C-alpha cells in the first residue's frame, strides 16, 4: 500500500519533512519514503490511499501509563497524591475483576488509537488482561507488571505467587510480534532493597525490561534520604538495578549527580506533564536531562491522573510546561516535543524500529487532517501538530502496516462493546 499526503514528517536523523510525499508499506515495515511523484512512478498499479491535505507522522509512543485506570477517570480529582491513592484508588483496586480490568484497558486503547498513539509502556496489575486487550487492539507495547513490598496484593498472595504469574505471562507472550513485558516495581517508597533486587533478577531471568516510578516528588526524595540514606536514584544505583533496559517514570526531582547516573547507566527518563501539573508534583527538568545525554520520552500517566490518553495533547503540554518552568521561551520547542513523543519514545520501549518513518522501520504512523480552520495555514507542520492540534484531527492510525482506525471507524476494536464496557465500569467505580 502507498499512502500519499501533503506532508510526511519522517523524524529521521535530519528531521526531513517531505512535501507532497508518499509512504510505501510492505508488510509490517516502511519500504520507501519520498516525493509522491517518484514513489508512484516506481510502483505503477499498486494500491494507493490519497490523504490529500494531511500530515503523516510516526505513531506517538505513550511511554508511561496505567491503562486500566480509565475506569476511575473523573471519579476523584483535585486531591493530593497520597490522599487520592489511599481514599479513592486503592479501595477500588481491591475490588478488580479481571473481565472489567480488561474492559478498562480496551477503553484506553480505543482512545489511543483514536488520537494517533501506536505504542505504549504500561504499568499495572493482573497484566495478562492488558496483554490480551493490547493484542486485540493491535497496538505495540511494553506491558509492565507492578510489584510492591506488601502482600497479599492484587495478582499474588505472596511474592512467590506474583513472580510465578509473571513467569507464566512471560512464557505465554514470548515471541509476540508487538508486545513485550517489563517487571515494574512501583517506586522506592512502596518497595524495599530486597524486593527491588528480586525484581531486577526476575527481569533478567525472563528477559523482560525494567521500569519504575522515580523521583516524582520532593517528598519522595526527602523520605528516601531519611529511610535509605540516599536520594532515590543513587539508592537504586547502589542496588545495581539501573541498566540500559530501564525506563524511569517522572524524574521530576533530579539533581546533577542523579543525571550523571542516568547517563552512565543508559536509562531513559519519561516526562508526564499533565499528571505532574494536576498533582502539583513539579516540572521535570527536560532540557537539563536532554543536555546531559539522557533520552526523555513522554507519557500521559494513567487516565485517572491526566485525565486523557491523548499524546498530541501531551506534546502541547510538554512544550508549554518546559517554558513556564524554566522561564525560557526557547525551551522544549515543538520539534523537541515531537522528538520526545516519537524517537525518545522508541528508546523508552527499547524498540529501535519505532519512532521514525524510514525504510526498514515499523509501519507505525498516523495522519493529521489539516483541512480544519484550526490547522490552517500550514507554515510549519510540526508547529501545527504540537501547538494547534488536539489529537482529534487524526484520521488514520496504522501499526505494523495494519489500519486500526480510519475516518471515524475503529477497525480492530469493537467500539460499541468498548463503550458498553465503560458504562459497566461506571457502576463498578461507585
Ligand atoms: Zn504512573
């Protein structure tokens, strides 16, 4: 299939934008990107989808979320993190049924597919349900199983039981073309050194990635200093758990010594501007992280603390918050925000074939409709994608060459069933 559009934003090393371009897909991969006239002349008679006044971009990567928490979207807002968790989240989570958790994951995936997201990094419990929903939705992703030090917990009466489930999931989903797993200890304040080391060993044993919440608030740093005698990042580094397969969510309160460790170990930081603003956690030092050579991806965080799973909206917030927090209007420019959602997102999910549209890369992309008044004129298509778009301009989402959404229709998920599930989740959350 050949897709033609007014603009193709490749996100290659030179950040090339091809005007009047074509993207040729062979199977699950991109085979050619170039001027439409040339690509079409080389392949006469091939099927063509003409998108016209639209911009094709690499699929956005939501590098930190908790997709089943869509069930609690809007159930409790405007509270401090720990009060919200203890009063609103944990009591509901104790009542999860696998069928409903899967329905909640499906709801988030329907929103992601709608708004141009093609890959995600999730962290939650009972993750066989998220694997199944993601497989059904057709998305690419890393499915992280949450571990805390308290047992019984959802998914395991004891650590052995939980780790047994993780081993079973690793065996069941090994070799999937799009989905991989992660062992995801929740945070330094919900684990202990032994749990963190055991999680690292388990990730190495089953060949999964490793991810955790890190340095989200100044309180987390102060508590870690008091309890463990070090800031969260040096503490985790002293346990030997930070490696090149590690993605760290938030990284709001990081100092220069923390940055040096992240760079040295090859970790990826994941910025969550909406969640950090909503919970008044602070602003991650995006430019300082990038300047230190640490990739910074972008995530929505869960739909109960955002409250959307819309990565176009998140790029906009990342660019604006970067300026407000630094007092520098040149900080986190539109191109940087797009890089975070694409190229650095590929780093966060540790998939070198994601994040740009070049021959041999995944055919993962979306297409913003530029015909609306809010998207005109097009002086700079990256500017319009970051500063003007809402996500709802998207008219096509493709993963591995398969169309998942097109012009108002969900092609992998049954949207009627997804919305019926949402009504059931409303009853469950009461
Ligand atoms: Zn989170």
